[in-house]
C-alpha cells in the first residue's frame, strides 16, 4: 500500500507540474507605447557630464 501511495504522489506531482502556465510579457489594453529615444546630440552631452563627474571623483580620491 505504501508503494501505491508513493506512486500516486509522484503522478499528482507530475500532473501539477504539467499544467501550462502563462509566462512572459502580457499585453494590456490601452497601453501607450514608450516615447522615442532622445536624439543623438543629447547622448554626447551626458557622456561629457559623466566624464566630468568621473574626473571630479578621481580628484577627490587623490586627496586621500
């Protein structure tokens, strides 16, 4: 009888895992698309600002 119980539990477990589930990106109605990326000119200004921040950080580290 114990062998049958183990078999039944295994069958129930496999059956529960075999149920298909929805995964991934689900579309929602009424959702607006994201805005377009900024033009290429604004990307260069952020690169320059990152370079300035990096230089300021390195100057602060040089004090220690």
